[in-house]
C-alpha cells in the first residue's frame, strides 16, 4: 500500500441529502490505501466501507458531528439508533472511511453516483450555471457529501485525513468512470482543496444546506491536469494504486460468466 505525507492545516466541513438517483450496476471497488506515518503523526487506513460494522461506525460518526456537535440535524430524530443515515446511503452510494490503528473511525464521506443529474444538492441549492448542467448531462457524475471528521482529529488539524478520503474517493471515481464531482461546500474546505490544485467552480449562490454552503462542480480531468502540472508528487501518490486496480478490473471482466 502506498504512503504519503501531507502537512497542510485546515478544518473543513460539508453536507449532502435529498432525491434518489437511479441505481447504477457494476460499481467497481477501490483497494485500500494508507496515509501518514511521519514521526508524531497519526496513520490512517483509507477504504471503501462495505461491512455492516463499518457502515454503522460511519453513521455513528455522522450522528456525532452533524447532530450533536454542529446541530445541522435534530438530535431527537436519531436518538434511538444514535446513528445518522438517509435514503441516499443505499444503491448508487459509495462510502469511505479513514480508520485509525485502534480501529476507530476518524473521518468519513460518500459519493452518490448518477447518470441523470438527479443529485441531492439540486433539491437544496440553486444551480444558476446551466452550461455545466448541459455539459454533464449523460455523463456519469457524483455528488460528494456527508464529510464528517471526529472532534479529536479536527483539534489536531484534519487536512491529512481529508486528503486521504479524497484519494480513495478519486480512485473509486476513476474506476467507476465518474467525469464530474458536484458538492455543496463551506469556504474552508474549498480553500484547502484550492491549495492542492483541486479547483472547484461555484455554480450557484450560497444557501443554508447544513450550514452556509455553496454548490460547486469540478471536472475530474481538469483536476488531474492541474495537479499533474503543479504538484506531480501528489498526483503520483493519488494514482499510485490505480494501475493495479485497473488490472484487477480487466481480469475480473475477462472471467467467463
């Protein structure tokens, strides 16, 4: 597994939720990756969350952050399970987590994938850039949402954790032929991503969608070009396991039915 070191500081936040998109079949699964290992730094294992125990830990962290700490969702609606999930957590949704050495969930986010632009943020944010909607129509797109980082990790600076989540999410997007990322984000997260040449363009006004956020879009090919040009070491780290994964996918497809 590849390892990388990130030293940027930042405390991001973000949200997601609303109408169902059509379930997509044959989603490809990413391998695990690891980031960290500097002297005095925390090491995380990043992975797609698939087991019931992993998903339960993800939903519990979201409950802690979105309901108890930030008050975006009413605690009383989730008291019985002490876990936050919604109708978008199934079917065409991929969940990712950063797991600490003791097995606890340090951070999580998700990708909701669609070919018809039926993304949750469109129900809560106004999108005024009609040209991007036209360009993305018919493409496989995804909404990034439900980014949640545990309080302890936020205290120590969460940039390394966030970038690990983006790495595993990027690899999964490539395997699943996702062309565009949509997201409703706070400015703090946008600034962090900009410093790494992950440039997202605003496509509508600020709205109250689990805090003050603005809808953004990024074409993955444009991000790849910018990162490869300005930060080739980061690009190499993000793509480190992709060749092995593509080989695995090709071998799987070649297997007789």
